[in-house]
């Protein structure tokens, strides 16, 4: 993978290199396929319906977290 | 990118219903000397006042779920001077609850949680009045209860209850707060109607079965989430809460919370529909 074809984002605060045209849906598929997760992009919760149409940008801060129900 | 609805300062307060006591034309009595002394350290805070303390005294909060989140939440709300707590839980106190559900002790084992918590709260706090609802609240009961309280707090341990409250608070145009945690994962929220909701978050998907029963519970996380709930509850009751929906997400690796806002999904079947209905009414 050439340098030009990648971007650096922060995934759960850790700097991570990804393909330049990667969508949020593809990232979720790669990191947490079939798991109940939610995504916050640059400190905004991103509804699941928008994952496929949202392309990641350089320096994006992505929080990928497990949905839970306990208390 | 979708547009986030933002409210002007004070608009969130306007969305909160008038305190239940003022709806009946009642005027609160001044604090007694005993109350002044009891709450003196809070009254010494630079932005606190007797008027604030009175507002809390005449507030009514419904806490649903009196477990690892609900116990510390109820305890600190009572200690802050919230006058009336309605406690709802259909479960009984079990031995495995005691390390983190701080209102219970060995002698409460087998007792209903709402009733045991009410007894302890009233022993510890001379000015709180507790009403107990020793059952899992059905939708029809919630529809009756929600308009009677100044705030509802979700401290339940199951997805069904959280989604039900999410739907009803949207339909009834009520701001609400809640939290959830399993093992080292957890988050709390402040949700105003029409600005994104638990459905937008994705909370409606099937979750891992068992929750705390199979994955464990981290008491310091529950306590921190409860502190956030209490802080936000006081802000809401005192009409100082942020006007934007918020999620506070725990990151265990860093032992810290990250604050996020919500992106409202206009096609969300819960808050999107509610928002459209609100426009239609206008």
C-alpha cells in the first residue's frame, strides 16, 4: 500500500492508517463485524444509516464502541 | 453531512415542564433553620442560593432501576436535597448485588429493591420523601407516571426498558437522562426530544445476552456514571442543562470519558417522526 493511498485517522484515540477512500461502514466491518457497536465521528454520534455514505477523512477521530445494556 | 439541531442557551430549560408543584399554584415555604444547616456546604457554593435549594426540595424525580446505577444516583440526589424520589424496581436484593448497590445490606436480602432503598434513603436523609413502585413498569404505567414527575432517570439493566423509555420520552416531548454499563463498557446520555435518540445510536440492535450476569460489573464505572447522572439531573432541575443532546462514553484504556453530541437522523422512526409531528402541530 503506497503512502498516497492511505490516510491516518485516530481510532479509539490510537493513530491508525487506513485506505484513503474507506467508509465508516467498511471500518466497522473490518474492526467489529457482526458486533453490536456504535460510532462517534469527531465527537458526534453517527447514525448507522449514514455509515455507508460517510467516507473517512484524514485526522478523523473515530470512536467505535460496544453497545451494552446493564446497570 | 446531516445538520445537528442546536438550541439557544436556556431553550433546554424551556423544554422542561414547569415543576410539578408550580403547576398546582403552590408557593414553596422558605427553608427551615435545620435545612439551612443540613445543606450549608452546598449553600456555600458560589452560584447556589436558597431559591435553588427550594427548587430541588420541591422537585420530583422518577428513577427506574435501583441497582448499580440507581443506588448511587438516588443516594446523591437525596443528599443534594431533591425532595421527592419515586423509586421503581421489581427485583429483589441478592447477595451478588451488595458490593456495588450501596443502599443495601445483608438484612435486605430477598427484599424488594425499591422498598429497601427507600427505607435506607429516608434513614440517611431527613428531608427526602420516597414513593416506591415495586414492579417493572409497563408502558401504560409509564405513560401515566411521566407527566407527574419533573425528571425521569433510566438506571435499568435491560435493553427493552431503555428503548421503551426512549420511545415514550420522544412521544411525550420530555427530556430524559440515563446510563448503561457492562464490564468495562459504559456510557451516559442526556436526550432532548427530536435531536437524536437511542435508536439513532443503534441501541435497538440485538445485544450480547446476559449483560452484567455473564460479563461482570465494574463498580467504579457505575459510580462515575451515576455521578454524571446526578450532575446532569441537578442541571436539568435547576434549568441549567446543555441544550444539545450528549453522550459521555467511557474509555477504559485511558480511564476517561469522551463527550460526544448526537447527529439527528431525520429518518429515525423514533425521534425523526416525533420531530415531524412537532412541526405539524406548529
